[in-house]
C-alpha cells in the first residue's frame, strides 16, 4: 500500500510514459535482432551440414550475446566463427552497455524520482491553518524554525529543488516542493489560511515572491529582508508588510555597544509602558562598584534586572561588582530612561579621541558599524583584505590581512579602545577574536556570529559580547508574530508574560521563590491594565494578574515546566 502513490505518480507522469514507449521500442529491437541472429545461425549450420531446432538457435544467440558462451555449440568454418564474433560484439554493445544504461536512465531513475516526490509533500492538508510559510532556509530562518517548534507554531518550508527538499525532509524539516514564483505553489500551501509569509531570499526573488502572493491575496503579512538598502522601496512596492535590513541592524548593534559611544540606554524590548534597555558598563562610572553603590534605582527609578558578561546572564545582587565587560539590563518607564540619560551621559568615562575602534572586515556589517561610529565622532579603522572593496570605500581603510600582526599594529591595535570582528566567516571570526585577545588582554572585543552555534565558541575565544545575525533576524520576526506575548533580545535572553499560575496566587514575590526555582525574575506585575514596574518583594500575586518575567531560554523553559499546568 505504501508504494501505491508512487505507482500512480509513476504511471501518470508524462515523461515516464515517453520513457516506457522508448523502452518498448528498444526491447522490440532486441527481440528482432536476436531473431535475425537465430535465422542466420540455422542457415550457417545447414551450410556446415548440421541441423538444430529453432529454440536452439535462440539459445545460442542469447548465450553468445550475453558473453556466457557455454561452448556446447560452435561453428567449424571461418564464416561461422566470423558470424560468432559479430554476434558477440553486438551483444556487448546492446546487452551489456545500452540495455543497463537504458533501464537506469529511463526506468530506474524516474522510479527513484517518483518515490522521492511521493515522500516529499507537494501540498499541505486542507485542514492546516494559522501556519507560517517560509521560502528560504538560511541561518535566520533555521533559528526561527527552532523557536517556532518551541512555541508550537506550524510552518511549511518551500523548496523548489526536489533533491534539496528530500535532504531537508530527511533532516526533519516540514518541506513542501514547489516553485517560488508559481501561484499554484501558494494555493497548495493554503495561503489564505496562513498567518505569515517569511521571504529571506535575495532581493530579486523576494520581489517576485511578493508579486506572486499579492496575485492571490492582499491580506496576509509578508516579512522580508533587504540585502541592498536601495532595494527597500522596490520590496515595499509589491506589498511586503515588513522589510528588514538584518545586516544593517547587526552593524548598528555592534557599534552601539562600543565603549565610549554613549547614545543613552538602548531600548531592546517593551511590554506596553514597561521598557527594557541595555547599557554596556564599559566607559560608565559604575565599573568596579557594587550594584548597591551605583544608586541607579535611587536616582532614576530604573531597576537592574540582569547582567550579561561574556555570554552568561546572571540575576543582579546588591553586592555584585560591576566589571567593564558587563552589560546592564534595565527595566523601567520612558521617563526613567530619559532621566538615566540625563544623569549619566555626562558622567561617562571619556576615551582619548586618538583611541580608534578597529573594524575587522569591510563588508556591509563593517561599513554600517563604521557609519554608526562616525555619527558619534568616534575614530575607526577598517581592515579589509580585498583591494576591490577598499578601492570602492570611503573613510579610514587599511588593506591587509587582519590576522597579520603588522597590519594590526599599523591600524593601531596597541591604542585601540575596542575591536569589532565583522567578517562573514565564523571560523575567521573565532580566529581573529582569539588572536586579538592574545595581543590585547584588556581590550573590548565585540564579535559577529553567523550561526547561532558559534556564539559560545566566540565567548570561549575571548569575545566580550557576541551578536548573531541569525538570532537578531529570528527574534525580530518572532516579535512581530508574538507582539504582546514575547520580546526577545540579547543572545538567549527572553522577556515573556504569563497569567499568575494557580500555585502562586496569594503568595508574595519573596514567598513564591520564582527566581530560586526557575531562574526567571519578575520585573513587573500588571493588574487591570496598570503596570507595577519593579514591584516590592512583599507584593502579593492576585488571580488574573499578569506577571512579566525575564530569563534565559533555559530558565523560561523551566518556568513553563513548573507552572504550565497551573
């Protein structure tokens, strides 16, 4: 029964039908030539004065053509031996070469293709709804798919190439085979029932996808990524709902975490009036002070809800000493953040104007980081190996290998305040991070990661902060998909809201021991639409209240495991 769909496809396919006709003609030709050889066998045997049956003639022709040649029947004359050689050579050509090739090419290969197509779906079931259509698998969407599975969203990955689709299907992806510019593909994907379309292909393909989808519906949201800044208007024209520039966002994010570039606390998430912001500790007056002595809460009303240090998130304690490699996570209102900017912008530790920021890699991410630094009047030097890229670029560039100590010295590694590693190869980023850490143990190193799995390696290599384009893009998309439920920002850190679990109703925050049991911290309580930011530990949790928590991905999973049945 499992082979029934394969047989139906195999018999209904037009190419397969033509192959069957060709095979039939080939077999008719073989039967014909064997018959001719059998007739000539009888004639030559009679010439030699011997007589055999017709079955013996076919038997002799097949044994000689297949090179078995048992030798029980042989010719005695030169003419008969010459005929045997002709039959033998033609058998090698037709039976040992052409026949296997013909069967493989016109029967076996189509059969395998039919099996692959039967295994890989070409459409979704009719009852599928509220799913997400993804048109490309790259680091961003691969990361997103993991998160979609975690939050139990259905998705379908469209792949035009059958072999690639089969490979991804075997890896566990929900794949549908179809051409990206064919409206029929999206009909089979139940587009009208879908929630979202995500297109992260190149700009040309993304534009074509948008026009194709808009032929069918104007209602569905389409999220896409622009490789080129000049493509944004073109991508918006056919109806893409959200057009991101992930590489530009990444470059800006790397630059804004540079010590000395203080544009205020960077807002990275929100739940209504509750804002979450990041502040790198380097260059602030908080370094080497305990959290209690920073007096951030007393002077601004903001609460430090977490600390990042080289990839590790920790809950803050009053006695925690702030180091220059830490990133402070703040929670509060817009007014409180403005007060913070007013009080501490002037107080930031100044860096020498001659201390540049080294940017290793002159691609789009590196140039975006350079533009961001230039806007804040921070000196920078880009090291780029490609002469073509350097020739087209403006600003302070050095052509050379960033892995060469002489190039780094020429760029000013001894006096630099920070290094931004922005190449588009993870292995190179790891190498350069480790190399720079060995040269300058005290320097701030901020690195880019292509794949999410590289993040931990970069931290081990010595990076102070790592930003992954895969996580940045996936989190941006997920924030649109879950605008009122989840805000995700720095690597592996989540902010999420839940109705107060039954187990916690009536308990105070200190009695609930949420932090001790799950690792998550309650940063706000929402009661009838009113948010209590940084609630007092004695605050009691009431039924129907909404608690907003912060924690790592693992901590969130543990919280849900403990309380999800409540």
